[in-house]
C-alpha cells in the first residue's frame, strides 16, 4: 500500500535538502550581494532543519542562534556598510565561470560517487523509529562532554588506553573560548574607525 | 495527539501525523493572529486610559471590540505600493520573514502541562534562536525600501537587537541552571505548588534577573522605550515607512506575536508558567487524575498561562505609554553598562546560591513539590507509552530501556571527577 | 519520493557535497570580498552537515556518537570567529582602498 510506505521523515528530508541546495545554488548565480546574503540566510536556516531531522537538536538551535542570528547579521552589516551602487552587483567574467563550473562539477562528481561507495553508509538505520525519546536527549551529555566527562561513554571503553568516560573536550573548549575572545577583541580593534585622525590630519 | 488519531480514529500513521500537525498549526496561528487582534485593541484602550481618553468606543459595541477587525478590513482594501527604488524581491519577502520567525517560535512554547506543539529538549534555546532570526525582517525591509529613513531604522534595529541578545541569553540561563534542563515543560512543572515555588522568588538574585530579563525582552521586541527602529518623531516610521496595506500589518502581527512570546517565556521561566499562585487543581487532585478532570486541570493551567502572558503584554504597554523614548546611545548604555553586568552578577549570585545549597523558597513547608522530583517525567512517560505500544503490536515483552534520564548516573560521574580523571 | 526511505548517511553526504562545491565555486568566482566570505560559510556548513550525519543515531546504527555533534559545535564557533576577522579585514580594505573588489587587492604582487 502506498500510504503504508509513506514516511514523513524522508519527505521532510527531501524538503529541507532541496531548500538548502536550491538556495545555495541561487546564491551562487546571484550577482547582487544583498540577494546573496538573503539566500545564504535561507540556505543555512534550512540546513538547521536537516540538523533537527538528524536528531541533533542542540546543534540545530546553535546553528540558528550563532550562525544565522549572529554571524549572518554581522555579514549583512558588512554588506550594508559597503553597499555602494557600484559594488552591489559585480559581474564575473564568463571564462572564470566556465573554469569554476567545470572544476566544481568534477569535484561534485567525485564527492557524489564517494558518498554512495561505502555500503555501510547507503542504508539508513532500519530501527530508527525505535529510538526512544530518552535516548535522543543529548543536551546534558553535550554539556558534560564540554566539561571533560563523557557520560555517554561510561559503559563503552572502546579504547583500552582511555579511562572510560574520560575522552571529553575540556581543553579544546577552553582553547576555543579564549580564541574566540581574542579574535573578537582583535576584530573590534581592527574595524574601529580611524578615519577621523587621518582626515583631520589631511585637512590640516 | 498523533497517537490519539492513530488508535481512536484508526487513521493510518502518516495521515494521523498530518491531521495532528494541521491541528497544532491552526491553533498556533490563532494564538498569533487573534492574539494580535486583541492586543492591538487592548493597546488602544490602555493608551487611551493612560492619556485620559476613552480609546475606541464605536465599532462593535460600547468598548469598540471590533475596532481592529475594521482596521484589518481597511488594510486589506488598501493598495499595496512598492517604491520605485525598492529592491523588489526583498521588499516583498521581508514582512513574511518576521512573521514566520515569530510564528515558528511558538512551536516550542508550552501553553499548559504537556500542551505544546513539539516537545523539545532544547525549547528555551530554540525560542531564543528563532527570535534572533526575526531581526532580519526589519533589516531587509529597511534596506530594500531604498529610503533613508528605513535604512536608519534598520541599522539601529540591528545594533540594538544583537546587543540585547547577550543579556537576554544570560538571564535565560539562570532558570535553566536552577532546573537543570532546557525543556520548558519541565521548567514549568518544577514550579508547581504555592507561588513561593516560582523561580523569581527562588532567591534574591533570580528576582533581579527576572526584572532584567523583562527589560531586555522589551528591548529585543522593539517596544518603547526602546523602539528606535520606528521612532515616529525622528524617522517617520522607521523600517516600515514605505510599506502599506496588508504587508504592513504583517510587521504588526509579528511584533504582537513576539511580545506575547517573550511575556509567555517570562511567565514560564520566572513566574510559574501554568501553575497558579495557589495550586487549586493539585489540592483537588485533578492534576493527578486522568480523563476529563485532568483535561480540565490543564485547561485551567492554559488559562492561567494566557493570563500571565497577557499581564506581561499589558505591562509592556504601560511602560510604552509612560516612559519617553531613549536615544540610541542611551539604549546602548542601558544594555552594555547596566543590563549585561547586572545579568552577569545575577547569574553568579544564583550559581553561588545553588552551589552552597543556601535555603530557597522551595524548601518552605506547605503545599509544593520537591523541584527535582518533577524533572524530566515526560520523557519517562513518553518512553513508557512507546514501550506499551510496541508491546501491543508484538506480543513479546519489549526490552525498550526506560531509565532515569535527568540523573545521568551522577554517582559514577562524581567519582570520576573527584579522582581527578577529568581532562 | 515515497520509495526513498529510510534516509541514510549517503543522502546527507550528497547535500553536504553540494554545499561544499557551491561554496568553493563561490569563493573562486565572486569578486566581492563579502561574497567570498559567504562561500567560506557554505563550505563550513557542508562539512558540518557531514559531521552531524555521521554522528546521528537515526541514520546509522553504528554512529560516531556524540563526537559528531561536539565537533560541529566547535566548527560553528570557529566559523563565527572567522567571520568576525574576515569582516574586519574587508571593512579595513574598504576604508583604505574605497573598493570591495578582491581583484583590486594587488599591492603585494611582486
């Protein structure tokens, strides 16, 4: 029966995948930089939907919050600050298009054949519907992972050199947070306006 | 709900899900659209009273009940004008972005115990993230209009909303930290009992944080005194100067939708959600029963929640018609020099309170529940339902694991950390 | 569309590959510095999608586990840092040269 084989998960996957890819391609072929930013927002937002479908709720929300709500607002700020009419749409030479499309097409072909080459990746998990809600709660585990304790691995010491549950990410987490702080301070320092000093100097 | 249609109405599973989804969507869109209708009327009456006038009195009876509906009909009949210099595609799309974001956030907002369109483990985070997306609507509208007023409004909006997300996030973390979850249903259920159980009264710091949250929420939905993106006296109408007709009204639906959203979030996070000040339904024992009584208890909870959200919205209106608009530098000063440090201080204070196990209002004797007994009960319930359904389909005893979820074997983890194993 | 179920890792890899290639082409062809930056974001997102797919229990019984999600979070944070720096560079470039065209940035050419 047609209805019995019907599967919302696949349908939503197709929907979000088409949105993601479609808007990415629309972004590629759009000349107007503001339209590009808009398509990028939609594409990244739809890929957050793919994250939710794969069971990565926290990462999906993070994608919406940091990527779409933070990084892209910053990007649009940049676009609006530099959007003089002559920079809004800059055409690419057709030779470059041909070159890029040929190279990109061959890379895509390579990646697509690789994606379907491994048999283990090709069939989905047939028991996906049996995964309980309790098992899909990963937020606490992610948080504990960042503090260095892998509560999801307490019973599975797959590597004998590791203490069970002790392959956390405390050090990378600290490094990344310090890195982010330094980078943001540096970016604010670099982007601050210096024009006043130079322009008054030039005027004098 | 899908289970209900599947078992009771014997619909096939995909169709059952479809029907359930449509019902949820229709309910939520009613909250957003009808809510906007009522709130716009309410705003006129409130502002009228504050300014010693009557507000609308004619359309639909003595109180002007139908004023907003009449306005809506007028707006539909109006011509939809696109300026010559506008970026056509973005100009058309911008209002829908804001409305869609405001609507989408309601997916994760519970209206009563278990009455939520989608149970999410990260509901708080999801709502904040989707609210953050809403900022694109004014930005794109302001840019695409091709008008100076609009662009000024858009730049102000972007700077303001992105800055206010920082203290807002810090305030939201505090109740999540106390409850140990990001799930709004669980957070709400942990505040059952007398009103002393509400998280705002948990300790002095959480009360401060609740006030800061409400300030930041007002700013992040662009209400006066933080409505610099519109600023009628300076920018004509800010980012929606060039809009007209129904497209313009979408901005307003989005604004009132997100106003109720942040008020509802405040109600759940700090003011007990669907639990009334006195736990009538618990005393009667309705919340533990099933069938009609449980339904009635939850309906009462839903009314409670709607009332609390509406009170939040009315407070926002009261503030709007009382305080003068701030300048843009004052807005930034409020955010960066006051809200962020106070929120950080409140967060550290609440953390200190938790770590040292100082007495909280939850410890008071009386009607109430231990906060941690209510944790994540819905997960266990849902898995039990799943297991029983699996057992009904296949006669063999199912071995679906049902385990404690919130307490992730804390003893073992604690032992590991104590021995210095954490790297 | 009906016969495709269940969704597997391969399907996610296809979407990731498309995003990666589109982003790479974007980086190569766009002349606006901010367009190049958007290409980088797409490439990072494509990689992220693969991490999520390999870490998902719903797609593969023997999944990578939580490592996929944790690494994806690191990628998101680093992408934010990278965007901030790249934007600062682009704005500085715009201030100093009054253009945003990356082809004009040829002063260091020997």
